[in-house]
């Protein structure tokens, strides 16, 4: 239960950090002499969100979705199989023209 609470708090914290009202009206200081601080902030924020998504998938992903032969009965090989090639027009239609 504590793990779930920590994951929820991480999401809430990231939501609050996304609202970066402190850099809305400023382009200075420039990072590395050319990158506006807001852009660098959002690049770092994107990395943090990517790490959070990895943690969510690792610790909160429902295990029943990964079971072989789940309730849906969907055969993934059949779903991913390419469709058979068909001619654009049947030979009868081509002869009629």
C-alpha cells in the first residue's frame, strides 16, 4: 500500500512541477549561453516524467494483462499477421472496361 501511495504522490508532484509559473515571463538566464531557462526546465521535466512512467510500468502495471491466454482471447500472432494481398480490381472488372 505504501508503494501505491508513493506512486500517487510522485504523479501529484510532477503535475505541480509541470505548472512552472516561475519561468513564464523570463528567457534569462541562458543555459550554456543560448538555451532559455524555461526550455532547459522542460527538458529536465520530460526526463523526470519518462523515469516516472518507467516506475509506474515496473511497479503498478496490472499483471493480469501480461498473462498468456488472457480473458480477451486475442491471438497476438493473428492480429499482427499481414493481410493477404488482393488485386486492386478483379479480372472480370478489368475485362469489362
